[in-house]
C-alpha cells in the first residue's frame, strides 16, 4: 500500500537549499550555489568576457569579484556575487 504525504512543509530559510539549483525568473536559468563563468555572467546579466575582465580586475573603478580556479574552470559562489553586488555603489550614490 502506498500512502501519500498530505502535508507539505516549506522552509522560509533562504539558505536551507544551498546546494539545490534555483530558477531565476528573469533569465530562465537555474542558479546553483557554485557557478561557472557562463552561469555567473548570466546571473549578473553581463557577457562572459566582461565578467572575466571583472574577475581579473581590469574594469576601472570596479573591485575584482572573488573566484577560484579548478584547473581551467573558473568557479564563483552565488554568495560571493551577492556580497560583491551589495558592496557596489548604486548610480544614485555617484551624483
């Protein structure tokens, strides 16, 4: 006999599913806790080349974004991107 669970529990803790992919409604891509260069660029809505320049510190006035290398792969934690974004001044602060 198969019994279905009639109660559905949901967690309000945003870090509860840290390893699980999330879907970004704006871009339609799944965001993981750790992203490669292409996924990170899609998350930030910039090109891979621009994100690569940010990572290397080649964009004037923009601090480099934290990343790690695994062989030839560049990996970026979603948490690092979010902290980096929060530390950036908005356009309204520059006036």
